[in-house]
């Protein structure tokens, strides 16, 4: 039966080990686009990501329901019909946190991602495609929400 | 240890549809508890997917992704029996990795 002193010494050691492990995710998150996620407008989001202002395009796919029954779980799909998309962004215009997600596309995946988002209120939902040649294209769809989803 | 993800990867010709359902509260940081204190944001910040160990997709998420996040993407060039791995990291530094085989 270890002494109390021994147990305390071991638990400090374990805490130190866990703190050490905790440092790793922080380093990975250094690349996390915090400024873009804090931005309050589409213009600020693209500026935070270092790209030019988006241009409306029929080739960017923004799919979702016309009316969402539950604003906490709205299924949406963002995509790009053109080859050469490097990143897809998903934004909900009237959310307190406008940028929902940034999807990086490698050659191994199709430029199309589906997920579910929270919508605080009826709003435009925007898909932005950042192309390899520097073009920034977007498409938007209005989704009406009957029950807001940010827990307010 | 966070709850496991459910990963389904279905091959149809050259394209494999991968569907992932993650277990996570995804607190936005907007809600207040019964005492009126704001519940701090707790959400997945990064998702990485690999195919046979090779990274194929990375996503960064904010607070607007729904609770118990769903993600679907289409992988090219995978065959039945290949391994799909998905890892997420959240803003508290917690992480979870799961794998599934393409069927």
C-alpha cells in the first residue's frame, strides 16, 4: 500500500504528463483560423483567410432545405462543380459565429461535403470555394428556420 | 475518453461515400445555465480523415456545427477493405480517433 506521500507524488507526475500531452493539440491549433471564425461578415472572413472578395458563381453548390424544422440541426451540402477547388467554406450569415467550417480538399476527395449546422434564425447560408488559381467563388441559399438553434 | 464515432464507408465503383457521426456536445458559448452564467464554448475544432494512413481531408470547425456532428464526403480510388481513419480535436485539447473499413 503506497504511502500518501507517494500517491501525491505520482499524481503530480501524472498531471505533468497530461499537461505535456495537452500541449500537442495546442500546437496543431496554432494553424486554426481563429480570426476567420471570429469574423462577423463574409468580407472579414475572406480577409482573415488571406483571399480576395468572393464572386457569385453557378458552379458553387449550396444545398439545403428551404425550411428547416429544427434550427439546431440543419443539413447542408457545400460543393464546387469545377475542378481545382482547394478549400470550401460554409457560413451562416445571421449566426453570431458566421463561419461554420473550412474544408480542405485533397486530390483524393471530391469537392463536396455535407454536414449539419446550427442556425440562430432564418438566414442566407453561403458556400465559398477557394480555387487553386486564386479565384474565390460563392453561392448562397436562403434557409428559413422555424425554431432557432443556438440555445438562446 | 470521448464516445466513439460511427463511420460508414460504402464503395460504389471508384467513389466511396464516407459518413461519420461524432459524439460531441458542441457548445456554442452562447447558452447560459440556470444561474445565468454563460456556458463556455466547447466544440470540435479540427477533423482529419485518412485513407490507409494517408491524409485525405482536413476540416476546421467553428461553434455553428450541430451537436453530435455529422460529416459526409466522397473519397476517390478506395477499394473495399481499405482503412478509413477519422480523428477530431476539440478546443479543450480532447481528441478521439476511430477507424472503419470500406465495404
